[in-house]
C-alpha cells in the first residue's frame, strides 16, 4: 500500500506535464494548418 503514496503523485505530475505540453502546442499554433502538410505531400516539387 505504501507504493501508492509514491505512484499517485508521480502519475498526477506526469498528467500535468502532458496537459501543459498540450496547451503549449495549442498556443504556439501547432494545430492551425491541418490540411497543409497533407497537400504538400501530394505536390510534385519538380514541376513548375
């Protein structure tokens, strides 16, 4: 039972770090252009 005293705070800390990383990615604009990368894959760079 004493291992729960260690594991629960570690789990909460890891969840908070993941949530902070998600909000940072939202704020920095990572999800602004969802179709751009998919369209760039299909474009031919050699054609002009």
